[in-house]
């Protein structure tokens, strides 16, 4: 627990980012309080994935700030002394921010257990037995106790993604970032992954997730954020966001999603 | 046939020189090539650019010009190198450039998601290389790398042109005494072939050994 536990755990302020001429984030403001699950929805190109990737600096941002537990992630220093953090500082910060990827990104040369153990061993510097026990516990939690010695290619997509979740949460992160984690899965495998996320939410894991699963966003999150054109256009409880919105772009976005299903 | 058998003891010393030069060049090129290839892939531009220039130049010149260049240019620059070192460094410079490109290719074949996943759990650059990227890149690296080893053995025949008595020059010396070029060149070729064929067989085995990821 940090000293200022009343303050938001993740605080994004006026976040701006451009890729060349294309300004993808035009001043995003977003808070996530401790233990809260926040879902970000929006059309492709709305900037939601870029925003999420900025939180653990997989993308750099040009201006604005992202505070995680009171620490600015991308920059150190104030005013003219402000400078981008180096790889080493970033590694330390990233160790406390978990991330689960759309394409799983498991290490293909390592077994499920070794995937989970790597960060525990090399970043947390735990001994072999301790790391292994933590890994086995999390693999059991995501229902893969019997798959711990399997290599990723031997697992289904849903199983791989559950290993991906175990790898992230085993590090005991302050916040978990989930980037469209079911988008690459066959429809029948989506449920098993979302169930794991549901359980984490019930346990009080702070999560910021980007998703296309509207029904999931509706029932797992405390707050839903609709991004449009690089800004937060609408945010509120699922009921407020999904229940008959006056916002034009949100309405048409939700209608398009409806049509697909 | 008889002339071939009789020539073998004379070729032995030359063969050892060929193997020795090849081994040294392969070792230097492996260390520097992996380093340079990693720089080409990940280093900031001001580091990568000189490496890129070096690699393009070294690969763009015929090996023989490189050998002559070092052999004649070094003394002109008042750097005293023996013919042996001139030949070895020219060969090493050439092979290093090739190994750099092989390394770069192997590293670039790894999905960027692997780097991101390593970053996301807080691995440093060195840790990502050691535990995530290199182990996966190894199997993409090995087959073309063995090709560079084979090229080194073949390329080492050119050191005979600066007077080093390797296998090639030993063959020519025996020819000079026996006036039987055909059987002796065939013999020399056979020895080179045996070395290189063994290497490529080894490469196949290694490939199978490291094929832990099905695609």
C-alpha cells in the first residue's frame, strides 16, 4: 500500500501522442482507482490500444502524464529537467505493471511453467523453488495445473492466453493491463479466458482493459470508457454508457457492434 | 593414384594451417558478428550506421581484394603485420560482416511481441537478449551461420596467394615437384569437400536438435 491510497492508482492526464502527422491521442484523461476494473471501448483507430500501451511505456508519449501509484512512468524530473526514463528505470516500473497481449506473446521456447517463472526468477530474483511454487499456484488458478510442462504450441489459444494471464499476475502487479485479450481467440475459447479475468476482478485486482466484448465490459467493469478520435468521449458506469446514450458517436459505434453479433 | 597417396604427408601440414586459420577466423567472426548484428538490429542510429557501412563495404568487395588490401596497405601505414595476420584479419573482416547479417536476420525474424512480452515483465535489454531473443534466434541463426563457416574454409584457400602454405599452396607445391596437376587438384578438392560436407551434415543435425518450436 502506498501512502496516498485514496488517490487513483493510475492517473492519466492530458495524454498526447502522435505518429508522424497522425495525432492518435489528443489529450486523454482517465483515472483508475485501486481495485477498480475499467474497460475501454471504441472503434479501431480511436487510440484505445495506444493509450493502454503508453501506461507501461510500450509506446512513448509526447506530452501529458501517466502516474502509476504516484510515479510518473514515462518521464522523470520536472520542468526543464524533465526527461524520458531510460531502459533500466522503465524495467523497474514495468515489473509492477502486468500486461496481457492480444496475441498472447508467450515465450515459445519455454514451458508454461517456465513462462511464468522467468520474471519471478530474473526480475524478482526469487529462488528456483519459490518461483516454481508461485508459478504452479497461478497455473492451477487459471486451470492449467496439468499443462505446466507443455510448450505453448501444444496449447490451445485459450490455454495460451491463460498462461499469459498467469505470467502477468504472478509478478504481483499493482495494475493489470489487458489488450483485447480475446480478439485472437476462436469464439468457443473466449469464455474460459474471460472467466479467469472475472475471478481476478472478484479478488480485487486493479485492471484496465481494452475490449470488443461489450457484454463482458458490461458485467465485469465498474466503469466503461468510450474513446473516440484520441479522446475519452464518454465514461460512466456500464449502465450509463450502454443504456440509451445521447452521444452520437457512441450510439453509432454500439449499433455497429450490435450488427456484427 | 600412387601420386595422391604419396602427396598426402606433404599436404598434412597445409591442411593443419587451413584448419587453424579457419578456426581462428570463425571464432573472431562469431564473436564480432553476433555483436555487430545485435547492434544493427537494436542499437541507436549513430552506432548502427558505422556497422552498416562496414558490413556493406566488407561484403561488397571480393575477398581477394580485401586480403591484398590488408597485406599491402598495412605496411604502407607503418603497421607491421605478418602475412599470416594480414590474411587472418582480412578473412575475419569478411566473415564478420556476413555473420553480422546472419545475426541481424535471425534477430529480426523474432516477432516483436517477444520483446514486448519481455519488457512487460520487467526484463532488461540484456535479460531479454539472453533469455528470450537469442534462444529463439539460435535456430534461425545456425543454418546460415554454418554456411559462413563453409565459406571461411573455402575462402581460406586464398591465403595461399600471400604466401601462406595452407592446403591449397601445399597442393601447388607438390604439383610443382611432380608435374601432375590433375590428380593433385582432385585430391585437394576432395579434402575441402570432406571438411565442408561434414560441416553441412553437422548443420542438419543441429537444425533438428533446435527445432523445438513447431510452425
